């Protein structure tokens, strides 16, 4: 089973029925698996904060949701995370490509990597950093925890995680 299939299987196991995504080269394989799923409704988003609004609406309509995005947009999502997701105790797993670390070929991605973990920490959002595909063994428990606690969680997946995917 590919890492992309494992991620989608864990989403399904945790009864995630709605996923929104923002395009990312590193996440393309998992986005394709989401799109192919018969049990997950997928809506692409133009922006990450828009996607969080869609996830909140799905949750308020009785559906478990998740967002797949890049860390470079964490800055534009802060208001939505605080005043919508956290204020209303909405569980929101965020599968995030952690762009800008060692091996990043695009220089402008590096600056946000310097701030990503600090911003998530400041918002008291539990953050898990997957470096290798074996780290994904924790995904099921992380997703379960997000829904049990009614809190957002960030799963950062760096370039080394996606190598070979």
C-alpha cells in the first residue's frame, strides 16, 4: 500500500467524509487518492482559509472533515483558526506539506518554514512532524485525538517524508 493510500485509509477509518485541498506538488498523490475515494467528498479550495470555512460548515452539518494544504499559508489562516475553528471547538485535522526545510528547491518557501511551528505553537495547536513514511503509523491515533478533543491538529509532512511516494 502506498503512503497516499495509507493516509486516505486512515481518513476513512476515522469517518472523515469531507476533505478540501489546496494544490501542492508534494501532496498531489494523496489529493488524487482523495479524489478517487468513493466515501470522501472532495472540494478543492482556492485558499486555505476558505477551505477551513468549508470544513467548519461540513462539521456543523454533521460531517467529519479535514484540510490538505501547504505550510506557506499558515499566516493567512490564523484568524480563521482562532475565531472559527478554535472558538467553536471544531476538530480539524490539517495535513500540511512542510515546505522550506532542507532539500527545498524553491527559495521563497524557506521563510515560512522558519515561522510555521512557532505560529502553530502560539495558537496551542498540537503539531506532529512526519520525517519518514514510518511516522505515518501515528496518523490514525492523531486523527482520533483531534475528533475526541474537538481540536485542530497539524500534521507536517516534509520533503523527506514524500520521497519515494
